[in-house]
C-alpha cells in the first residue's frame, strides 16, 4: 500500500480480555516500530523489529505485552488480560533505514 | 534518564506572526533528531530529519536548526497561518539504539486568523 496501515482503528474491550493490534508497514521497509501515545503526550517507544527479528523490547510495560513479525512484514502487538491503564493510542511506524519513520493512523484502544 | 524536553508546551499566535520553539535533548551519543507535525486524529508527519551539528533545514515557511554540542534544536515558522495549527513533536535517536525515537511532549501551536 501507499502508507502504513493499522487495524482496527478503534477497539473497545472489557478489562481482562486479550486484544491483538495489527500493523501493515510500507512494502519493503525493513524496520518496524511500535509506540504508545497517551492523551496529550508524545509517542513512547515499545518495541521494534528488523525484518522478523525483535531487536529491542525494552519499552514493553510488562509481560502482558508481546509483539511478533513472523514473516518480516505485518506485525501484531498483543495485550493479554487488558487493564484500564492500557487505554491509549497505539501507533506503528516503518522505515527503510534512512532514519525517516512513517507512522500509521494508530489504533485507539479503550479498556472498560 | 533520557529526556527530550520541548518548550513552550503551548503557543497562541496571530496569523502572520513568526514563532519559534525549542527542543532540548541529551548531548551525548547523538545520532539524529526528527521534527514531526501532528494534527489530532491524523498520523505524525515528518518535517525534518537532522543529523549534523549546525544543520539548517527549510521546508516552505518552516525551518529548523540543530546544535548537537549543546543539545538543542529550534523550529521556526515564518508568517504563521491558521493551517499551521498543530502539535510539533521533536524526537531524538541515540547512537547505536536501533533508531527508536525518544519523543518530547510536543508544543501545541494555535494560529488565530
């Protein structure tokens, strides 16, 4: 596609449920990043991949959060046993390696 | 603590005014600094990627400068227009950290006609 896409755009879930957020990067982009953005704040790094390899997951808040990119293209961020504090905008970005990161529209997650 | 600070947090100007805001970042292990323009409900849009001390970049009425030795970057908007209203985010990349962006909290600019 022309840009980074994410799905769903909005997700409302009940506390305790698992959610899976999808990111489809720009075709051919090697690196894919996940960020979380609270209201009124800048994005906060969660994890990133080069191809299918997860290079850094230091930003994942706890072990309920995990991410994968099995074929080096689409990535899924999974949050298990969601809590209200997980409510945020989750953004992914991809880059071909020249520094500029292209952001997707984000998934707005609301945990009730 | 790896902090990126932006000031002011918000700015209200009249159409036609020129304005500038600041991004401060750690001066050690610098790799790159990004400026993004972000409108609510849209994706952040890259304005500039700056890598060299003394860099000056320009896109239309918007320009940016970079001082890596003292750890700051300025973003300037000449003759602000209402369509410039947005949040301007800077983001820092440390050397050898895989390109992950460390964002500031942003400066929210509002331009009144």
